[in-house]
C-alpha cells in the first residue's frame, strides 16, 4: 500500500518486475493505477513511471514550479528506463522516446494534455532513422512531436499545423498521412518550424531534458486549463484531486503496415452488448484516433456496415493480434470486474497495452452492463446500484424518434451517443452560447476539441463530419448523455457561405436539423420524439431498486396521461393531485374564472354546480386509471393571481370571454388583488371564507368514488397552520361524506408547508392520517424568499459561497429540514401511525431524498418522469 509517510517518493515505476498493485487511483491517477495493475498481472506494457498526484499539488504550492526532489527522481527514473530498454534519452545508437500522459483519479478524457515522441530533436531523429532503418518512420514521428509540442506546450493553434498537412496530402492525393513520402515529411517539418518561429519568435527546445521538464509542467498546468475546469464542474470532480503524469517509453504504431494503434472496449459502450468493440488505425499513433481527424476501422466485422469492407476489420486483417488482444481484454475485465477501455499499439507485430481504465458508457450501456455483470456473478446487487447514477436514469428517459412520422434522412454518420435531438444548426461555440438561451441548438463541427466542452453542454446535440466512435466528440457526448452523430463524411461545412452542403442540398445556418444518435441518421427539420421504452435490463434494474429501497415513491399528477406515465415507471400511487390544475382546460377555465370573479354567493354556487360534473368526470377517469392505487387529492389551493390576467388587454379579452362587462371584471380584480398573493387568500383559507368551493369538490370526489370499483382515496388540505382550522374543514368533509358515500373509506391529510404548521404538528397530527410536506412553500415561508422571485438573487448567494445550493432545488437541511424533522417527531409523538411524505419539488432531487431517508420519511412524490430517479435515489440512500 502506498502510504502518506512515503510522500517523499514522488514517482512509482511500472512495467518492471515490481508490484505496485495496491496503489490507489487517487495517488497514481487512473492511468498510473491501470498500468500498475497491468504491470503486476504481467501484461505486455511498455515500462515507465508515474509522478503521483501529490506532485501536481506541490507544483501549484510552489508557484507552478517542479521542485528539485521531484525532478531528481524523474531523472533517476529515466536512467533506469534507459537500462531497462537499452535505449538512450537524447542519444544513440537507439534514442529513447517517451509518451507523457495526464491521468487524474477520475477519468477526464481529452481534457488535459498528452505528448508523444518526446526525446526527438534534429540529431536524435537521424539516429532513430539509422537505428530502425526507416527514415520515413523517424521523420513522421518527429513531425508528430513538433506538432504536439508546438500546439500543447507553445500554444500555437492546431489548425495551422493541420492546414500544412492537409495541403501536402491534397497535393499528393492521399487520404491519411501514413502515405507521406520522406520528402513530403521534410517539407512538412520545415513548414512546422516556420509556423513556430513566426508565431513565437523562438523555437522548440533541442535539449530533451528541457522538453521533458516543460512538458511535465504543462501537464500539471493543464489541470487548471479552462476545459479541465469546465469538465470538473460539470462532473462534480474535486479541484483538489490534481493529476498524475505517466511517463512511458514509446512503442510505435507508425512503423509500417505491421504496426497499428487502437482503442478497445470490452463491451459496447453505446448499447452495453457483451461483445468487443473498438477501432484501429494502421501505421498510426494513438493521438490520431482520439483527435478524430482520421476515420478508423472497427476491430470486428460486426462493426462494419458494408459487407464489401468486412475484411478491413482487425479480426479479419490481423487475426493473431485480434485473438491476443481479445484474450487480454477479457482477462482485464474479469480482473477489474468492470468494462474496460483499453488502448493498445502493435509495433512490428508485437502487441503492447498502453492503458486500461473503466470505460465511459451511455446510460443504457451502464444499466445493461451492470445487470449483465450481476447475472454473470461478477458483482452483487448493491454494487449494481452503486454503478448506476441518478443521472444515468435521467438520460435514459431521453426522447427517441417517433416512428409513426415520415422523416427525410439526409445522410448517415456514426451513431456515437444515443438519443434524438433537434435544433437550429450553428458552427461555433460562440453561436451556441448566444442562441441556446432561446432555441434548441445543434452544434455542427468537423470534429470537436476539448475546448468545445462548454458549448457541447449547452447544445441539444452534436454532429461532426469527421472522427470515429472513440473520437473526442463521441466520448464526451456519451458521458454527457447528449445525442451525437460523428463522422458524417457526406456533409461539408461551408463556413464562408454559412451553410451545410449535403449532396446537392444546402442547409443554411439557423435552419432546423435533427440527429439520431442511436442510428447515426441526420434528418431534415425538426421531428417528433417519444420517450425510450424500458428495455429488459432496465426493468430488472428497477426491480432491484424496488427491492432495495425503503421509501415509497409516488407521482405528482392530475391528468390520466401523466398518471399513466407514473404507472409505467411503477409509481406507488399519486402523491399530489393539484386540483386547481384540473381547470386549466379552456372550457373549465372560463367557468372557474367566472366563479372566482363573481360577487354573489348564489352565482358562485351556480358556477360551482356547473363545474362539479366536469370535476367528477376527471376524478373518475383518474380513479379508473389508478385501478386501486392510492391518490392524494388536494382540495383547491389557488393563489388567485395564477388564474387572473393583470395586463389591461388581457382583462378586456377575459371580459369578452366570460361575458362580463369589463368595468365589473376590473372592479372584482381590484378587490381580489393582493400585495403578496403567495401569502394571501389561498389554500385552506379560501375554504374558510367560501366553504362551498370545497363542498363542490367533495361532492365530485365522493360521487365519482361511488362509480368506480376500486379507489384508495386520500383527501388533503393545503396551507393549514392550526388544529382548529383543520377541525373546521374536517367537519365540512365529514358532512359531505356522510351525505353522499358514508361507506367509502378515505384518509385525511394536511400539507405541512408553513413553519407554524410544523410547530403545531403535535396538535394537528391526531386529527389526520398523514402529513405531506410541501417543501416548495415551506422553503418559501421559512426563508421568507418568494419562490417566484428568488431566482434573481439566489445565484449571488451561491456565487459568494453563502449558500451551497439553491434551497428550492436541494433541501436546506439545517433550516427547512430541521422543521420537517421536528414535524415528524412531534407528529408521530401524538399519532404513532402518522404517515409522512414529501410532495414538493425536492421529492425528485437525489440529495434531498437522501436526507428524507435519513429522517425516516415514508414516501416522496415527484413528477412522473422522475419516479425512477427518485426510486434509485431512495434505494441508494437506504443502502448508505
Ligand atoms: C409545495 O408547496 O411544496 C407544494 C407541493 O404545493 P404547491 O407547489 O402546489 O404550492
Ligand atoms: Mg404549496
């Protein structure tokens, strides 16, 4: 085990006969960790060493310098590496070249820097040419080094180098740079040197130790580069983790047609299928794959859509390598009991593994792989739950294409990240930032770079014209759960004319386009989508979740459609039916408004009588849909301003619509107007003044209950603050109940959404069967912050570190949470059978759910689509 007391040891070696299998990713970074593990398993890995993450923290602590003890250990390791490999760093006969890679505890693909072929200069390139008898290879490696060093360490825009290369390739009519002649390579290198000189007025170091030192520093510095910072904040990765640096002797995938480089996943990262999945490039180095600049071939025939090209698959073209590789891959997966993402290189027929890590995957794949591995006996049920994040489930509920419509498929790319997204097309991150505020946006790029991470997060989907399934765009989009289509070669991005050219079709910037990241289709215009149907492993997963959670999860719904969605996700019932929302339909709204606006009790009762059958019909339909599942029906709680217009023009329209003289509408609205309607005449108070409103609702309720076979009825009173108020309303309920349906059993509950109700829990609890905590109002009234206006300034609190999270999103445990806890304890002290749940928005927030579990609540209720997320959060919290 690597202990803190060994902190003076800054570097750990791998690839020798040394066992560091106990090292931890937080010390060695995930790359260093994977290499240490493979090293102890005796796998073929090029030897090297890792500078631990403490080195990164030390670098920052020392004002961004590499301390002498670290450097001394690096130099000593290089000497050892020279001995081990029989090569010489900065000299001959065979120069030692190095690959330097970043590697934090949590994988941050492409977010930090990597540099290959370090150790080449004008002299060693010659030596390398002699030693390998292959000058083309030596100069190709040198060309790559200058390009990477110039871009990464010296900050020269990458496209300047690509333009040189593309120009030469075009001249020679070549698809890949693998075909560049030695002469062409000399020209490229001369031009690269000119670019560096013009741009920086200096040149890259010829001294290989200077190259090494500067690159280590650059990798440490890239920990705080803009794209890494953005990625960490999007993925909740701790800024203090720091990155390790792995320094490994180079093996070369660019030494001819018996050399190659590739990436392999032990299972399909998009679908989760249990088959090897990956890509490779012949005579190339790994960065080409990752950058997405060249389109690779799949490793299996399965991955190649056209039969004619099937012999390009690695398994056909290099069967021996394929079989060695697949055996090692399976061994690695079994060892880590996790799907692995493996980078490999073949140098003149010899296979080397360069790294292994737990593979990033789509949400669907995450669920399928976890369930499959449980069924294969590799992990237990608790581990399955640990591996699936609430975000995964959220992504699974992403829309898919509605198959019933006719679509026009313009072209086909690679299905890089599942889901369907429509948006107006834009070509630059700036446009994404500007337009995504108001419109759904599709980011279209030749390929994405890690600098695009921020705009990828803002876009609805990503379409690239180059790159494969393991290119940056694909990996990042999959992780984000963004639909993505990669490598759509038929598309030309014409920046000058601001359009896309697909065949003969021109699609101007700003037009709608759709991508289907599940199939790779690029579709004209905006299309209708539907939510993904649960797949078998998802069902098994949710069964497991159901078994492992303690709290009940219900849905907030007031329509049959929403309720049915909740049922399809296995809700335990409806936890909140906001009856005022049942009047949103235009016909009902008109009568409802008339009822609110009338001056006389007689005409109010008249309107209520007309509304009653409508309300009854709606209740009945809900009861039938629920088929005996419980439903909490909350009697009216309308803050009246939500139902009445304020703009003069809208007032005139309303007068016309409900057939009242405008002057009368104005007079009544004036009378009803409240300075602070959220704290005004709403909730149970409305029924204290106008009991007839609740009477109508109760009649509708009990009458509809009589007409269905099964109903589990729960009646709930909103915004109460005192036991006497509850008794008053309870009497009204009982009166109607006795009159209409005395044999129908119902439960009575109150919402706890005012601090006074929480304080009075002990006196209210004996009167009721349940409390449902309305955390939206309870947060509003506890903080004294309007739930409608808080957005404007709560962000300032967060930015200044005064609030950790928006209390309307994640429960404030110390304040609102303490009130809830008190209500539970005091309520149960006078009514031990009291059931307590949550029906505010916090009922669907995983962090809040964890708190609700910890204080022993009985249920949460949330929007129907969040039911699976809430269930998973509840199960995870129960296992803590
Ligand atoms: C609440 O206040 O938390 C609640 C569920 O009620 P509403 O949002 O309808 O006010
Ligand atoms: Mg409320």
